[in-house]
C-alpha cells in the first residue's frame, strides 16, 4: 500500500495481505504464487508501460488501518495498548 500511495505500481504474488489490499486496487500487478515466468512478464510489461496507479481509498489510509489493528488487539484482550 505504501508504494501505491506514493504513486508506484507494484508487481507481486497474489497471496496474503497483498492480495487482500494492494491487488484489490491494482489487479494487473497480481501474479499467482510461484508463476515465475508470468512474474517476469508482468514486470517487463510494467517497465514498458507503467499502469496508472489508483487513488488509495480512505479505508486503506493510516487512520483507518491503525483503528482496525487496534480493534483486533482490543478484541484479543490486549488492553494495555488502549
């Protein structure tokens, strides 16, 4: 998300947090895990013609993400962080 927020398109394996957040916004950068040939193709395509990077929605901003993480901590009973 930091790269996208800085206007830099990303390429990566579509797995975990990247799949849930970054590639929701820039799906053309997502590559199936272990598809190394495809990974190379996408990188070369981005170098030839970088895709437009979308604006980051407020739901992925610092305040929203921090509140979400702290909510999980609170749910787990880690109240020392409150």
